[in-house]
C-alpha cells in the first residue's frame, strides 16, 4: 500500500472545540461547520466527535451532506447553508434538515410539500449584509418575512449572515456588516419575537470577539486548528488537527551537475543525496511547491528539489545523516522540533490554509487517532 497518510487527530479537534467554547463564552452556542468533508478532515468522524463533545448545531453547504449526516444517525439540527433547489425539497422535508432560505419560490415549495406530509420544516433566513453572495437583501427583508410567515408547514427558526473580512481585525467593513445585520435581526424579532437562533460569527469574528452577542457562533477553520488569517498564527492556542506524512521510497547519491525532475529546473551544485517520496500533485501536494516547499525528515527541514510530479516528489537530503528508504517524511505537521503548517504551504503557493487542508485531506487515505484520550471540560 502507498505509504501516504493524512492523520486526523480527533483529540485535538475536541481541544480546539473546548478552546472555541472558552473564547465564545458560556452564552454562545456553537454551530460547527463541517462542510466540504469537514475541510478535508472527514465529515462523519468529525461530526461524531463534535456531537459527542457537545456542539449545538451542524452546518454544511449542500443537502447531500445533510442527508449523509442523517444517514449516519446524527440527530442534531443541520443547517444547509446553500439552501435547497426545488427538486431537493422532498428529501429536505423528509430528512428534517434546516435549509437556509432566501428565495420565495423555494419557501412556497417547502411549505407545499411539508403541508402535504403534515410536517413542519425549520428554515433559517440568510441575509446578505455585504458579501454579495447568497441571501435576502436587507431592503427586501421585511416583505420576505411577511410572506414567509404567511406560509404553513415551515417554521422560521433563525436568521444569519456571513462576514467578508472578519479575518482582518478591526476592519470597518465588519462594523458595517454587523450594523446591517443588527437591523435585520431587529426586523426579524419584530415579526418572530426572541425565539430562534441568530448568528454571524465565523472563526475570524469569534477570535476577534465580534458578533458573539447574537448567541451563536459558526466556526469552521478554528475547529481544525488553523488560524483564519496568516498573521494570527502567533496568537494560536489551537492545534492543527491534520498532518500528512509519507515515506522515502528511493535514495541515491549523485555527482555535482545532476538534474532532478521534469524541466531540469534543479541541478545539484555538489555531491548530493536525493530522496524520492511517492507524493505528487495528484495527492494534493501542489505543483507550485516545485523548488519551493520544504518537508521534514529526521526532524530536519529539507527542500523540494525540482518539479513536483503527478505522483512523486524529490527532496535534497544532503547533509542529513543516514536517511534511508522507509524513513518517515512529514509534508504537513510536526516532526521533532520542526513544524510545517498549512499556513506556511499556503503562503508559499499563494493561497489560504483552507484550500491546503481541503485538497490534501480529500486526496489521501485518512487515518484517525486520538492523542488526547477522552478530553473533558
Ligand atoms: C456561510 C459560512 N459560515 C461559516 C463559515 C466558516 O468560516 P471559517 O472557516 O472562517 O470559520 C463558512 C466558511 O466558508 C461559511 O461559508
């Protein structure tokens, strides 16, 4: 079997949740974002761990993910953040998930099917306070609320919005969005009273202590132990849940002037030792790490030599004593005192830690461990 493994530490996930709860305070409930296969960490094991550790709500992007959670036995409320399409309405009603709502036609369809089945489907209104992505415009909210409340078979369970720059501390656009959301919430409460859930805080907002007084936070990346912005790394009391490791499958010593990999972009300057690892861009290890990434072997950083191939990458281990076939290689995570974070990889290839985790996590066999044993508050 190929020796590549993405290791998911569920103990760390629990610790991160505990840390989030500490930050959020006792009056803020947690809606855990487990969409996109829990950012590459595996939706079902992550949801199981979080549910048993006491979260209040699960959030996914699309209905299919919600159905998978239900099939696995999750009883918690599940928010479908993209809402549902008209052909998905029967399954949404049947599975008792909570679609985000921002289109009247879908609300009517949910109402029709729910009423036919003598059911009441919970919904949450998504209001667009400045992302220009999904949601009811604030100026249309009052009319929308009025229409929704006239429909049978659906129950307005909450209202939420999403912040565009919460990863930048004290950004005036966040102030503006929160102000608009506050007004939307006041309208909502005029119609619905104080029942239901209200939430806007993603990881950035949670860390920056913004939007928590609405009573619920909606973190994703912090659960997985990564900071919502590169420059926040120093403040981290969170531990990355994901690591990625492989093994050396060939090693050779070559003379000066030897080219390595496609395109001959790397040439040894002296007698060098080159190790080959069975990891490539097909495994989520970006080709942009060609001559640009580091990996850890024997607790030391060594550079990627030449281009990352589809299934293989070479690293220059010259000067690292005794590297042999079968030795562990860490591409993401810690070895000895060294650590390579998703933030480091992201900075090297011009993206964000979110994408690094999603891509590596989904492209490899995942192994689940629990470093902390049972962690209780
Ligand atoms: C609507 C919504 N809420 C919450 C989140 C979680 O964001 P973060 O991972 O930054 O906490 C996301 C993530 O993309 C999202 O799209």
